[in-house]
């Protein structure tokens, strides 16, 4: 089999799962690696402990390979949120972000502004929730020092144009929450300054698998406020408190979980072997299938139609009176989706098969047959 065929075959869950934007069931390779490494750590042998610990280096190098970046600028984090907090708490000046962003950004930004007094929040509130270059351009001021944005909006599935945003903001700091698109869409991350993500959704690596990349401009301008004892050069700093490291290492608090690093490295290896471009093509096709059925049964879709402006999330926006019946029909047909604030978020992966899509079509047909026009 080709690498893509092997990757597709690794989706071994039961039909009906369309909630990859919420949680990604672990891949067989990740499950096997986790079990094997757990046994190694149970042995007490230094060589086994070191072997598992080497997954930290491996994960950082694979993240850098996916991004086309330097592994020295990558640090592992407990979560996407932890990485974003490292970036946001170290800022000063105006921070622009959408009020509708996932709370990882909005809460961290608010807490940092309240605690430090050195950050001015500049809220964006576009009617459709899309953070476009025009929206940002119209809101920019001389006090704007940074823009924080999600690569893919968790509500609508809208995928931002990072290169266009860079053109608009100039040399200001660009912080990207990439959890809903990392490894799934082919993106030029070099236009960003900070990229944070985690492997528990689309990468199928489980929780605790966060990471962050800090570019040169970020290292120059963002202070390592939340820097712990691992954020220094050299060995364990005993009896002295040295300055933070000049590298991305400064943005760490403690040693990473090596088992989490093992899961992340294994998941990333699968992505690298297949190629992000191939994955993007497949995931665009599956999202297109979802849109096809929604159109067939006249259920409004708020996710952009253009493949370059979306990833794996397709969000349906039924009429208010139809949201509950639609959700019930999906559940009754054995489908797992996210229903929130009247929206139905459907998130297929590249391994979403014909059986799941057939169930989805049947659920929409059943809902449509009882809908009152």
C-alpha cells in the first residue's frame, strides 16, 4: 500500500464519528507506542527511560519538519492554551483579537491584561465571525503591537489567510492558534511569529501533546514571563537564578511528559510520511461531501465554500426551530457531532468512510422528511 493507503486504513473506529474538531480517537500506531513506552518506563532501566525521553527531541524535529522551521525554535507544551499563554503574557501594547475566538485566546488575553496592565485589548467583532485582512486593516492603530488569530475558526470552519494578514499588519507580532488545522492544511507558517497547537484532535495523539514555535521576531519582542526552571541555559540551576534562555527554551515551565511526547512523535511521523498536501486534498474532499448532503437537503452552511478558506470543519446553521430536530436525527442515526448555540459542527477526517457519509445522508433525509416549511 502507499503511505496514503496505510494512513486511510489506520482509521479503525466505528462508522458515525464526525467530531474530529472536538477529539481525535487515537490511531493504532499511537496506541501501540503508548503501551510499549509505558512498559519501558516500568522497567526502571536508565536506558529504557532515556529511550522514551528521546521522543521529546523527535517530536520537536517532526514539528519543525511539518512547519519547515528550525527545531531549536520549537518547545513542547502541556496544551495549546499553555503555549498561547506563554506568548500573550509576554506581550506589551495593543493586542488585537476576535471576541469570538476560542476561550484559549480570549481568556488568556483578558487575564494577562488585567494582571499586567501593559496590554491593551483591541477587540474585533465581525458579524460573520471571519477575521479577514480587511477587518484587520480597518481596525489597526498605531498602538497595535500584535494580532492573535485562529488558523481555523472553531465555530464556522473559516480558515484565515495568514499571508494576507501578514501583509496587512506589517512587522507586528502574529500569534496563531493552529489546533484546528495543523498537519491537515498546507500553510506557510513562516509568516507567523508564534504558532501553537496540540495533537489531541486531528493528529490523533491524545491530550497533553501541545507545542509552540517561536520565530526570531517573537524571541526578540516577547518576554518569557511564565518561564520556569527549564527555561534556562545549561543544567539544573541550583543556588542561583540565571537569566532565561535566549532560545525558545525560555518559554517552558517544567520538563515535558515523555509519554505524551512519544504519542505526539508517533502521530507526526504518520503525517510526515503521508505529506500534508495529500492530507489536505483528502480532507477537502470529505468536507465537500458533507456540504453536498447539506445542500441536497437545503440546510444552510456557514463554512466558506472555497477549499482554500476551510479545512475539516463544516458548520450547519439550521433555522432555530430545526436545530434540535436535526441534532436528534443525527444522534438517532449513530452520528457524533458537536451542537452548540444552534449550530451543528460536522468534522470529518480523511479516513471518514462511505458508511459514515451514508449515515449522515440518511440522517439529513429523515430530518428533512419531518421538517415543517
